[in-house]
């Protein structure tokens, strides 16, 4: 098949400025080929561009487009700007989408995902200036702790976890080193401040050991303490209470003010509630109340609280830019 005249006419069609109007005439002139006119509007400048797809009897396709001077050629349309691969920038520290996916591991932690992503950027900004390299011994210690925290107690379990998360050994080492660096930064931020914070806010970490259940409907009467566990067992059996762990340890600062006051003010052995919660009504039998003591566990909790406050201070002063698709949204203080 000779393409010369047909291609010349195709160029004329695309140059007309309104190729949709001339398409039927072009098809009538060349009935042996199948043609398709494709339009694309460029989000960058709103311009409309056309390409003509011509498929001959052999199944091959010719793609033809014409670009005016200073316009964007067809092959470059739809090409992503580098910024479109970013989700977030905080103080110039960029978070690509891939990095955001890595942060999903923390989605069930204390913060919402968006807050966690901002916090991660702020932490990396600090680490770029202050991070110290780990020794081989420190890296191995951090690796052992990382595996224990995730129940990866054998080499086989570790390899399966790496395969499931598509991590190479090098990438795993980088992840562990970053976690260790964050822990070291947290300790540096909290250094010299733990005792003062505990003296002022330590009551937030008081502990109540309780038995609890969420009843589907509000109990007509609060069960007596002696029969509480039997009542809960029957409610689990007949569907009157939502399945869940009965025995728990709660800290005062993790509860809303009224609930904390009633639970921590109740003598051990008494039942408190019901408290309206999502999905029903919570009843709690208080087993023991213990004031917080600045031991290793509480010290770690205090360091985390101080670190969270440090991040919040930095967040309030940060320039934060979110990238959603083609739109850039900026927020910050």
C-alpha cells in the first residue's frame, strides 16, 4: 500500500484546526484503512491536541500528530513532572509515594497516617543533620530487636516476612538502621527532661487493671462485682456483649476525663459504667489501681510523649506541601 497521498491528507486533516469535522471525508477517501482520532487535553496548560491512528489491512498502526510551534508534542503529553511522584514536602524534605507506602506499617500506631507522614518528614530532616552511623554490633542488636518485636524468631520466618513485604536484605538493614536512628533521636530529644515531665504529668501514666466488656444494649442494672465475670460470660454466649479480651490494663491519660475519673476513683473490686462507646456500652470491673512509677517501661513512655510534643512543635513551625495527583496543596505555619 502506498502511504504518501494518505499521509499528506492526514497532515492536512490535523492542520485544519478542527479535525473532527474532516474525519468522515478522510475515511471516505481511504476506506481500506481504519482510522481513529484521539484527543487529549493537557492539564498543564489546558490545550487540546489530536493524534490520528491509522490501521491498515496488515494490522499495523500508524500514529500521526502535528504540533504547533511552542505547543507540547504528543509523546510528551501525560508525562509526569517529578513533583507528581511526590506525596509531601516538609521543610524541603520530600516524601515520594514509595516512602509513604513504607510508612503504612505505622498506620495502626497512635497517630493518623497523615500525621505520621508529616512526622516522618520532620524526623528525617533532623536525621540528615544529626544522624550518626551505626556500628556493626549496634546494627545487629537493632536487627535482633526488630525481629523480636515482629515475632520473626527464625531465619525462615524472617525470609518469609521479607518476601511478603518485597524487601531485600540491604533494604531490611536500611529500615532497621532508620528505626534505630529514630530511637536514638528520641532519646536525645528527651535527655534531661524525663524527670521534670514525669513530675508534672506522671498521673497520666497511672495504671488500672480491669475486667471489661462492651454490651450491645445498655444494661438495665449494673451487675454486682461478685457476679460480673459470670454475667460477661453469659453475655458473650448469647450475643449480648461484643467479643473481645476481658482483662486489660489501661492508663489514665488514654481515657477521656470522665471515664478516667470514674475508673481511677473507684475502689478495687467495684464495677464502673456503663460508658457509651462505639458499638455499645462499656462496663468495667476495677481490679487494681497503681500509681505510675518511673521504671524502665514508664521512662520509655515518657520519652515517647516528650518526642511527640517535640514533633508537634516542629510541625507548627513547618512549611507543609501536600501533592494530590496534579494538584499541589500547601499548608503550614
